[in-house]
């Protein structure tokens, strides 16, 4: 007995979206906050390099 394997899921209607203007300003502010956070992380990494921290704890005596 062969089972029909050509199942296609039902098509979902598109979800209703709020007005475009508030959404774009929210996105812009979220993007700017993300850029600021990335810049902070880069600055922290430049000040405090994990590679240098690892080197402090290595015992290089042979």
C-alpha cells in the first residue's frame, strides 16, 4: 500500500502589521542602540585583550 507523500501544508494568510512609520522609527532606534553596543564591545576588547590574559597564566618553562 502506498501512502500519498505529496502533502502540502495549508497556506497561512499574511499577518496584519501596524503602521509603517512607528515600526521604522523603532527599528532605527534599535539599530542605533545595537551599533552603540557593538562599538562599546570593540572598545572593551581593545582595552582588555583576552589573548594577553591567557598569556599571563601560561607556564612556558620547558
